[in-house]
């Protein structure tokens, strides 16, 4: 562990810097009366997620009242805000206010995501510089790649205007926390591609892709498509052991998703777009 730290200490420093950049304005805001500073992601979705987290502070547990959701009378039996519930329970256990919990999350999860992205990019490139650039671009580069990014940056920092969404991973839960599961899934798919004979690689790839269906549909769709692309690649280059591994991993995906598919079967078969959206815990 000490050897890894010495080799990749810059990644740790980068993670701490990212966490400070994400949480810093809110920390300053909390300690300065009347301060009107930078809103990192003050969107309606952010308010929604924090409201659900706050409600789970007083939840009675997994059996009685483990979640809060919209559309209670639609017959949807599987909309469950697991991440929000767990964050709320941790906040209640540690006696943190919702404001303090939000600031801790703004520091902790982007920092962890920085390390995860660094490790993922390093496993691909074997270059610490490349891995650091990838992690930095993902966590701090939203304004550089967004079509309206530069104007948002000017409006937020120089013109002191109203709200403009800035750093993407400051928005609670999605994508702040769910991105950890997403990039873990991509890492598992990379491991499957490299070691298709490994049973653990096959099981892990299938389980992580299937789990995303419960967490965030956009990430699940991307990871599932990536698994399909790997299978297509295996067919084109006639890597039959990889193709078999992908098929087996796909079976694991369906197995993990089975409760979700069963409980939402009527919505998936007969529901419209809004009904399908209610089947997954996304606002």
C-alpha cells in the first residue's frame, strides 16, 4: 500500500484538490452570512435528491417506510431510492444536518471518483500522466466540452449572473454517486475483455451491468451497449472464448435484473414513456 501511494501520490493530491474545488464554495457559503457565491449545480434535480435524502433521515427501516417516491398510485412496485436512503441513514447515524451531509458528499464522492477514473485510465494506458489528465478532464472539464460551457463559465464567474450548472458531479446521487458504480462496471467489462476465461471476470461484468438497472438507467444503457459491442467485436475477430464469455455475462445481467423485470413487467409491456420512467428511480 505504501509503495502504491509513493508511486501514485499525485493522484491522491489530485483527488483532494477536486474534492476541495467541489465542496469549497458551499463551505464558504455556509460560513459567510449573506454570501451569494458560485452555485456548482443548483438544479431542480439536486433539490429533489436532497429532499429524498432528508426524508430518509426519519425512515423507519427497510420494511415499513424505506423510500419516498412520486406516483404512489400508479401500481409501480419497484421504485426504490436505495442510494438516497443509505445516505440519509448515514447522516442520521452521524448526527449530520442535511446541509453538512451535502457538503461532505460534494467532497467525498468526486474525490473517490477521481481515484477510480485515474485507476481505470492507468490500467488502459500504463501512464500516470495520461491517467491524471483523464481524471482531471472528467471531473473538472465539464465547461470545456459542454456546447454552452464557455458562456456558462463567463456568466457564472465574471458576470455574476444567475444560476448556470457548472461542475457535473456536484449534483447529488446522479451522477455523483451512481458514477462510481458506472465506472466500476466499465472496469469489469475491460477485465472481461482481457481475461475471458476468468469466471470471476464474467460474473463481475454481468453483475455490475445488471446492478445499474436499479441505480441509473442511462448508465445501465451505456454499459449494456458496451457489453454488446464487446460481443460483436468477438464475433468479427472470431474470438470464440470471448464471445461465449459475453453471452454468459449477458445471462448474469438478466439474472440480476430479473426482480426488476418481473415487478415492472406490466409497465414495460403496456406503459408509455412516463410510466416507464416511473419504473426506475430517476427524477
